[in-house]
C-alpha cells in the first residue's frame, strides 16, 4: 500500500492511475492523513434477460404508434417552407 500526498498526486496522477490499474493500492493523503483511495472501477454487468426485455418493450411501444404517411425528407421540406413564410 503506497501513500501519496496531494501535491505528489497532482504531479504524478497518470502514473498513480497506472499503478492502481496494475492492482496496487494507492492512498492519497492530505496533511499526512489518508483521505482518498484510487481503485479500479468495475464495469457494470448487464443482465441479458433485462436487456432483451427492455428491447422488446421498446419494440412494442414503437409498433403501437400510428404510422406516418409522409417521409422524413418531405416533412423537413414542409417545415422549412412554413418557417420561411
């Protein structure tokens, strides 16, 4: 376990991050007292079933909306014409 002052941390943050990524425990001290610990953030694991359920819910929501009989390009053209006049 290594301790580093705030002043040292300001100068060597990149190398301290590399040490933490390498598994070393990095403690930052303020006025000689341990204050902050640098550690690796574990990626959030997503439940495949929850992702699939959310995808299905969004798909049903999209399909439940009424169809539009005009293309997006035509809609933009009409909006531009309305804006000019």
